[in-house]
C-alpha cells in the first residue's frame, strides 16, 4: 500500500522507500518461504543473513568436534568418542598386538 512517497507493509505497518523493498520485507518476514538452505545440515532460512549466522555457529561447533587422529568431524561428542574407540583405539590395539607378536618371535 502506498502512503505518499512511502510504501507501507499491510501486516506490520513498517514503511519503505520502494515497493521492491517492501515486497522483499514481506517475503522475508511475513511468509514461511525459506529460500536459503544450509549446505551443512539442510535447515532452511528466510534471509541470507540468518543463514550465514547459522553456518558460522554450525562450523564453530563442528570444528570443536574434529577427531584429533584424522580429518573426520562429528556433530556430537558421543559420536566422536565412539569413532575414536571403534577406529583409532582398535587400530592402536592391533599395532600393539603386532609389535608384541613380532617381539615374541624374535
């Protein structure tokens, strides 16, 4: 709706200098359309700004859960612990067994 030289949002009465700005505002704040999708977790966002904030938080969390033995990254501490136990500790145990066996042969 046009009010003088300003465009007014019919839902919240916020005013804009152009109809394009008002339409963008309406799309971003008064619909459930989420045009921006996170490539890390597939969550949807209405604005690119909110997507970028979300991705920053997700990346910080993911970086905090990197395996110290390899390049894998996990979304939960329990998954990281399970990975270390099932992969790296078993490999270590196997190598220790090999060393012990080799030393028994000599």
